[in-house]
C-alpha cells in the first residue's frame, strides 16, 4: 500500500514537472512571438515612413513640373503677344 502511494506521488511529481516545463516553454514561445511581432511592427513603420518620403518627393517633382510648364506657357504667350504687337 505504501509503495502504491509512493508511486502515485512520483507520478504526480513527474506530471507537475512536465507541466512546469511545458509552461516555461509556452512562455518562451510567447515571448519570441511578441519579439517577432515587435520587429515586424518596426519594419512596417520604417517601410511606411519610406513610402511617405517617396510620395512627398513625387509631389515635389509634380509641383516642379507644373511650375516649369506654367513658366513655359507664360513665355510662349509673351512671345506670341510680342509677335502680335510687332505685326501691328
């Protein structure tokens, strides 16, 4: 009877140890998952910032193109006006 109780106690102790080891492994896995998620979030933030920078550069280029076109149109109109004035 005592041997049976000792065997049961040993089994329970082994179960507790297995559960503790599993809990520790689960906690480590959860920590690694959180670290990976944080790294992904950081990488996503960097990508978003770079994309925003590119979009701002594209807007500046578009504005420069529009300004150059306006200047060219103004020169063309002025030249035409000058020619029209010379014809008078």
